[in-house]
């Protein structure tokens, strides 16, 4: 069965827009968290991850799980679910076999 003409036109327009619109990648400079969202569980988790003192860009998994599991009293499997959730929204990158990379920063209050 063939699509109606109006649907074909709409699909063509969508394809043209996809070709013309460059994909934006979220970087640490693009994601700025403001303190007004404080108190939300995901915000508290991002604060906990940000508080891990690590001199390198990639935070090793043992540090991540120690901080998250202890702070929120959850098991490692649930911590993984939280990390995948944050990765889906571009707030963190999961670096395979190494750890995570944070893609956000907190705004400084004045």
C-alpha cells in the first residue's frame, strides 16, 4: 500500500531538515547545572560524581561505585542503571573498561 501524497511530502521535508541540521554534541561547556535544581535525586548523584577527587579526566569505576553505592545505599547493578540513565542524557560518557567522563559543570553562584 502506498502512502498518501501529503505523507510523502511530509516525510521528504523531514529528511531534508535532517540533512541540513548539523548534529550537536553535548560537551562540558554546553551543560551547566544550576543550583536551583538542588534536592532532586539525579542532581544529588551528579554532585556526588563531581565531588570525586580525581586528577585525570576519566574517573575509574571503583571510585564511582564506592561513592554512589555508599552514598545512596544501592547495589552495583542499580548504580549501573543510574549511570546508563545519565549517559543517555549526555551528562556522562561511559568509557569502556576504564570509568566515566563528566560532561557537565556547575554554575558558580555570585
